[in-house]
C-alpha cells in the first residue's frame, strides 16, 4: 500500500499538477524577455479561443435563462488560460529551456541594416527569377502536351 502511494505521488502528472498550483517564480531574473513573450503568446491564444467560444455559444444558446453560460464558459476559459500561461513559463524544465533560448539568442550576431537590405533584395530577386523560369517551363510543357494530345486524338 505504501509503495502504491509513493508511485502515484512520484508520477509526472502529479508533479505537473503540483507545479501548476504553485504561485512562486522559477529563476525570476533569468530569461525574462523570452518568458514574457512566450507567456504573452499563450495568453493571446487563450484570449482568441475564449472569444471564439463566446461567439459560438451566443449563436447556439438562444434561451435567455441559459445566456449566462455563453458568458461564463469563455470567462472561465480565459482566467484558466491566463493562469496556465503564467505557470507554464515557470515550470522548471520549460523555464530552463526558455532561459537557454535567450542565452543562445544573445550569442547571435545580427546583421546590420545594410546587410539585411542587401540580403533581402537578393532573396526577392531570386524568387521572382525562379517564378519566371517556372512559369516558362509550365507554358512550354502545356504547349507541348496540348500538341501531343491533339495529334493522338486526331
């Protein structure tokens, strides 16, 4: 009996649930920017989901007595999503990953504005050139195949 309890408390889901219910921050000063942007992205995803749920429920629920459900369910989803977004960026494994991402991003040597403009122009010109080449191949093959089909059907 004691071993079964230990196995349940050591399982990954139990630890994950325990981490979601904590309120403290993990390594508060490290990886702040990446963690804040990630949290904001999660919040935006939940806000969009809550809005879409609200729109859907308002079209489905026509009964005035059940109208509170159309507003309560998205509100609960939004509050739950804000808490999950806040907690998920403070999970030790995920926070360590985000801290490592920010550390690697600080090592990147970013191009200057002139280099960026030059490289962008090269890419855009190359894409347009390849588009023209593929268009010419398409037209040529279409003409050849239409002639072959006309010859074989006659």
